[in-house]
C-alpha cells in the first residue's frame, strides 16, 4: 500500500478526506501508523480560516500509534512499538530547546528561536488525522505508551493535557492557592486538574455548557459558576471574600474572558493565558490598576518532547489524572467531515472526539 487516506485543509470552511502518498522516511524520522487521534479547537480555527495554513495540508496534531518504520539514525525504538508524540515536536538541539522552550523551537534560524516553531504537525508539516504520520526528530519526540494504558487514556497527553497543565505551571500555582479557570472546555478542564495536582485548595470553574460543568464536578472542581446565571467576576469575588484569586487561567481566547480573568486577580496575582486569540486584546486601565498591581500576565503553548509525554502518561498511569470522560464521541477517519461538523458546532455535549483510522 503506497497511499493513505487523510483529512486535508481544502479552503476556509472545508476540511475533506483525500488520498495521499504515504510519506518517505528520512534518517531521523519515524513513520507512525495512527491508531487513534482527535480534533482540537485549533483545528477548528484552521477550518474557519482564522489560523492560516497552506491549502492541501493534512491537519491534526495529536497522535497515538504504532511505529511502522524507523529512520536509519533512530536508536532506542523498534518497529511495532506503541508510542505517542506531542503536538509540539521539537528538534531537541536548538537554542530554544536548550533553554527549555521547546514550543518556540527554531533550529534553522540564526538565534534558534521561532514563535510557535515547535508546532509542526498540522501547521507547517502534514499532521495526524490520517492513516500514517511522519514524526520528525523521532528520538526527541516518540514516547512509549505503558502497555496497560489504552489509546483513549493517553489521547489527551499530546496536546490538551500538556497545554492545560502548562496553564497551571506557568501560573506557578502553589499549595493553598485559589485558582479560577475561565472556560471549561477540554483545555480548561485539564488546567483545573493541573491546578489541583499542583496544590491549589480551591478551584473555581466558569462555563455555561451543562456537559462541561458536569465533567468539571466529576474532576473535583470545587465551585462551578454558570456565567449565564451569575456575573462570574462578582461571584468569584464573593467566593473569595473580596480577596480575589491567586491565579486566573484563561482558556478560551476572547476579550471578555481575558478581561474577566484580569478582574478577579488579587494584587500580585497571575493571569495565565492559554487561549488562541483571533484579534487584538485590550487591557482595561482599572482592571490593570494602571500597571501598579504587581500582576503578571503569562502565556503558554503546549510543551512537547518525549520527556513531557512520559511525565503526563505517568500522571495518567498513577490514577491522578483520569481524563477518559473527555472523550464523548467516536468516529472512523472515513467520517472525519461529520466529526468536524459535530465538533465545530459543539453539538450533543461534545468535548473531544476519538478518530480511528481503518487501515486495509
């Protein structure tokens, strides 16, 4: 078999199933046969034309699969081994990587940094919503899956879990902190769980979708505010007795959620931004206390690389991070267009969809 089926960005508003050649394997690459992948909110931004990629690109960046073929220079792995790779696939040797900023990898640039350069799958190279994907710099990116974990148990690790946890990590959540999470989609839910794992003793979530709020309660979020029934800023101020929160995590990418996150911070608190924004942001003077509040605003892009994946799978294997409830719908790759229609329109309580190729 020399060809494969893949989900391809055709034009804004259209991602279609198409036949493509199976990629050739270079010396440092690995060819992965996809067993399960998923659709991300960023893929929807691509579908809508809000994030530019080239026409004809295979989309998707969250692979679970089996090593089909290894490049001649790849050591420490074997064909037939079950692995994941992160949505961020760093080179492992750029200045950015050596600074620990794998997401900003720029190995071919003079200074070694490129904004969001570590995000290659479904962005600058062909992605994972296909029967096969070519993993570059395989030795820096392939992480073996423990045999007792299912595909769906580790499906959140490549992006959603890594990104959500990064929101808590970049916010430097500490033991005893109060944390607010604005938007309880998959990333926000993972951010809330990450905050709990880092020691937050009160986690407040804000959303309005019943399915999301139900999962939030199942994950142990202490307070869930429906923003259609209460002003979230006033409600959080009341819950904290007027103090405000230590860390506010913004997980949607809109002016309103960003501004609300800023308004609920205590003096000296941190706004940790995970949203993908599609327009300019405005910082209100009063919420920013004219720049005198000792507040921090930090952003994060999903950390990647094999060690990050190993750590996330360890959290899953320990039972401390059970995110199987996030997979609410399942589709065959052949039905990818229907999967996008459901996910993009957020129907039927969808959180994440599992996509399983059927390889002949």
